[in-house]
C-alpha cells in the first residue's frame, strides 16, 4: 500500500439476486484530496458509496483503509476508524435545537454521547466548538432554533456541521445538495469547499452535476454503464479558491469535454446537471 492513498478498492463487484450493479470498481483515493464520483443514473454511484461505508457488503473484491483490509468490517467499525458518511436525506435529530445537534456529535466524538447525567457546566464546554462549526456553515444565527423548523437547505448544512464535528479522516457525501435550487447549491458549494479542505481530511462526494464536480473536486472518477464500471479518472488542476467564473476557463472546458467523452464511451447519457 502506498502512503499517498487513504482508501483503495480492488475489483469491487456487487450483485443483487443475479443483477450486477457494479463490476470491477478499483479506486485509489488520495489523502487530503476531494474526489468526486460522477455518472448517469443507474451507473452504481450510490452502490459504490454504500460499499465504501460498509452499508453494503461486496460480492467480490476488497477495500483497504490506511492499508488495513476493512472489507468484512461493519459500518460502526469503520466509523470508529474515521470514515463518516452523510445521507441523501437529512439525518438530524428534528426535535433538538441546531446547537444541541452539533453538541451531540461532539459528545459522540468524545465518547460521552450517552452520558445524559453530565452537568450543564460540563456540556457547556462544548458550546464554543459547536458554535464555531455552525458559523462555518452559516448557521450560527439559528443555533437555538429547533431543527425541524429549518428549511431543507439549512438542514443539509446542519448535517454537514454534525459530520465535521466528528473530525473524520475520510468524509463521504452522497449528493449532499441534490434537492436544492441552483442559487442555494451555489452558496453551499462555495461556502463549504474551504471547510472540506481542512488538513488531514479526505472527501469523496457523489454528484450528478458536471459543473459542481469541477468546482469542488481535485479528481473526478467517472462511473458508467450497467453494471457500473470506472471508465476514467480526471485531475482537476484549477487554482483555488475557485469561483463560478472558473467554470468558463479553458481548463474547465477541457475537463467537461473529457467527462462527456468518457460518458459517451460508456454508452451512458451525459448528465450535465444544474450549474452550481
């Protein structure tokens, strides 16, 4: 195993009662990078995501995290190793406040999430860090609001804050802004890119939008076909910080054309997706 790679997969195959969802998926995820996994509907993006986070077991193939074979491990085991995932649907505690949701994630990181008898003074020590995380996703003004009252976009931002509270070594996001309108997507994409690039953290994000993948990623893996296979990987060498204007640059145009060609090669429809 090379130290450059925090996660490696070897020839992953997933079958469901005779239907092959993904076949021969091999990935090398570089430490400290943001990787985007992109492809048309039915290409197995979410299946790969669930394999990596151990919500599905591969039919064949292997998964290595920091050089350790985690193929047979359960979701809770890989979470303790530092692999944290988000969900397509919001997964916050609806009847807790925004601040309490983040504080609970911080307690989980410290191993005290079920210590309900802890004094208010002890728990208050987590408030400062919780508010820092909320400020990073522009939710600090809503810290005392009950989570169920938040609009959808703010709930997704809260979920990002709670996952960051766990200080993951590898963060996996499955189309985190798929249900947001274009303006809200743009705001979250630009606001969170810098946070995702914090030292020591690697990110894999599933996206259906070519512009979004170019805007956020260092490398883009293209998955196509049925069963889904990796048809190519592209380095995105645009300077950071990036803005929407970067999507008009010659480099971005070249990456877009390469992705389209790979999708066509895999006989899959191009998903241009909404502009972030």
